[in-house]
């Protein structure tokens, strides 16, 4: 069965009514709503390991949450939804539409995207400069980027101790480098002059926003761990 075709038939028109539009540049099935200079995202992705399973998640520049966590609010959370044939897949997609209509729109209102203060030194945005700074930090902290879970756990511990803006800059690049070393990609600078990872996993247009993810973790660490976000994004890239 063609999942993309069914998403375009059943989901795209309904999300469009809510001003969320499918963005082919983001990788996977990512829907974006742009308003007042801010962006909200709905993402549907397919598991590489769990056959015939989809996941629905929501995020913006400051917050992120899975659909199961949003709806059920109690552990254990099961972020993957399974289907067996075209009929059950259509039923699942309709269920996703219902979640968005009943829960996600209110969640976006409760946790609005905010304009993030840009702490980045323009000189550090130069690729050569940030590579030197980041490598020096990695050496000092004895980090091993080929062990992503361990490295990200260190980043989380540092973030929970009110790091300085200078340290946040370095942690942003370290976090981004973990993604790049795992699946590929390259550094670039967004229109707002934030460092971003583009073409993640070799997927043209698949963009990561490591600083946004870090800010979200600092504000509400209980809503989304950086380790989990790394797993979700790499799964999508490797699909």
C-alpha cells in the first residue's frame, strides 16, 4: 500500500483546513503552519524497525510532544500506532486527524512558539571558527561523538545547570555534530541567523534546528529528552 498517497488523500486536505501545509523540504511527512513570524509543526513518520507503524508528533521552536503523551498523559507511553492493511491505515490516519483537531490545536495555543533570542556570536557562525571552538570543548569534556547516547546525556546534564550563553553555543554545535556523525548532513545558517543542520541523512531539505531543541529541553525537560529526539530524527532519516 502507498502510505504517501493515502496521507495526501486523507490527511493533507484536513490539515490544510487548519492552515498546516505539507512541506516536502522537511523530510518525511511534515506539516507546517506559519503565522506572525512563528512556525508550528505536525510530523508523521514511519518506523524503520516496527513494520507498518506510524508515529504522530507536534513541535515548535520551544516545545515538543508525542501524540500518545498528549492524549493519554500517563505512562507507559506507546508512540507507535500499527496498521495491517489499507483499511486499517485509513482508520489510523482518520484517528490522527481527530487527535489534531481535538488536542493538538489547543496544545499549540497553550504552548505557543516564541521568538528565540539569538545568542550566537556572528563570528562563531563561520564554519571554521565554530569547528575549532567545538573541537576544543569536546576535547576538554572528553566526549565521544561516536557514542551519541552517552554524549547527549552529558549535554542534558550540563543544560540542567543553567549554562552560560557561551556554553549554550558550544552545546548546540556538539548536539548537531552528533546528528551529522551518525547520519550525515552539513552545517548552515537559517534566515534568522541560527545554526542549522541541512540535508540530514542525505535527504535533501531535511533540516534540523539543534538550538531550538536545546531551548525546548531547558524550558521543559520533562516533555522531551534530547536523547529521544535524536532517536526520532535518526529513525526518520534512515527510513
